C-alpha cells in the first residue's frame, strides 16, 4: 500500500455516466502532476458504471454510495476520503487539459489567501466558447457564470479574484473546508458551489480564477431540464436566506425582491412550459422549506463573518453589469 500523501485529490461524482467516464478519467491519467489521488463517487448508477470502473480503471478509488445523494452528497463523500491538502471536483462529463491540475496548484501557491481556485471551462464540442471563467454573484441575488456562451477572445486571460468557482471544476483548500464546512447536502443539486463560495468569502477566503487551468465540459450532458429548473429556483432562495448578509439585505432588498418576483412572473407567464412550472415550484419550495432549514444555518454562517460590506460590494457584481 502506498502511504505517500497525494499531491492533490480529485473527486468525480457519477450517476449513470458510463459513456462519459472514459474521456474524463483518461484526461486525468494524462495530467502533468504526479501522485494524483482520484475518486469516483457513484450515486447508485444502474448503467454499468461500476463494472466499467472495476474492469478498466483499477487505480481509481471507487466509492459506491448505493443511492443518489446528489452532487453535494457525492462530492462530500469523496472530500472526506481525500488525503491531500487540496481537493478538486470534476464533473464526469468533462475532459481536463493535461496541465489543469498543475495550473490549479500553481495558483494556490501564488495566492496563499485563496481557499478556492476557479478553472477556465470551455464547451467540449465548441472549444472556443465559454461555459465559465469563474462565477459571479449579483447584488440582486442572481448567480452566474462569467463569459457564458461568449467566444474565447482572450478577454478572460487574466488571473484575478472572482466570487466563486463552478463546482464542475472547482478546487478547494482542505484548511478552508475545515473552517467553513463542506458542500451543504440540503441543496442536493445546483447552487451548492455558490453557497460554499458565500461561506468562504464571508470568512475571508479569496477565490482566484486561473485562466490556464482549462477544462472542457459537455454542458448539461448529465443534468438540466425540469430537475435543474426546480433546484435552481429553490436553492437561489436558500442562499438568500442562509448566506446573504443583513447589511446587504437592508441596502439591496428592493432589487432582490424585484428579481425574485420578476422570475416568478416570467414562470407564470410561461406556465405551459414544464421548466417554467418547475422553476416556480422551486421558488415556492425555497420559501416553505428554506426558512426552517436555512435560518439556523444562517446564524452559524454569519457568526464566522470576517469581512465588511465594502469588501462584499467590491466582489459582487452590480445589477446591470456584464462580468
């Protein structure tokens, strides 16, 4: 048994992703970093994923949960098993550039104040188009991906601070996670990375966007549709209840409430659309279940706050800004 501490641990959550796993895992095998510890955490797949892993990838650590615990639950199981000081999350429907992890580790080394590193995610089938260049959060409560759908014309080639890292290729210091906690499994799917970014930022940890840490993503290959719409609607409310600070609420409550009412109005106007109905159901569920589930967590999150309103306004994006 190898008792060396891995240079970095990679956690790949999987649910019925047998067709995507070979590309993902083979890209990890090509990484320029040595001593990578790779976990595939399986959420009760029924498509032969476990048979493929046992047959073709004996060096990969497989954690078979036997049930679907969502993205957050699967990632947390992998993080708890990791032995390195840095853990990276990677969607199963991705291909990582050979220097991805090298660049992630270099960014952490350059920025000891950073607890998170955001990768440059491009579309798998249109590699000149962005999925995300790090994530933003607007003062009206809207999260998003910087540069989404834009052509990569070097506009995001600068290493810089951003609000958060997309969970599909995020990297975290274990010391940060020890302080602020892991992904919140109550979110199950969607926005759990935004919630973690909020907790980290409030506690004083930075997120650095590393433009040379590149990952290609088959966007929505293993998600989306009404499921994503429901959880997007619900979990955006969860974040506002749990993470959005009181001083920002007092300053921007009108913009936040207007945004939620506008989304609800758009969903009602498109009521015949399944995704619109799912989004509205999610918003309602966020209010009904969010208050009893998130308010106790809010107190713990806000107690760890180490930054002032001016810092938060600096890292948040304005309502009309295009990041």
